[in-house]
């Protein structure tokens, strides 16, 4: 089974992804993820992977661990 080659989003796709991440929701639910994927033309898997990587970058910039549960854990 071949690994899917990472896709580098275009500028337009990045604008949509960044807007959704910063202004709408850092943790999109499956329905929202599907809508974002459709809007960008990326697969849901590619969109989810972008959000995971972007969230890790954001957490690092905020001085938080890159992966962590809620603040209530």
C-alpha cells in the first residue's frame, strides 16, 4: 500500500484553511471538515492533516505542548 504523497496547498487553499483555523474553529467537527475540504478541493484526510499540523504549530507558539488533552485533564 503506497503512502499518499503530501500535498502542498496553493495560496488560495492556504487562505481558506488559515481563515477557518483562526476565525472559525481550531477543531473542526467531521461535518465542518468535509465542508472545508470541499471548499479547498483537498481531500478530508489532507484537510485533517493540515489542521493537525497547524494546531501543533499554534500550540508551540503559545508555549503549550504540541499534543495535549483539555485543560481539565
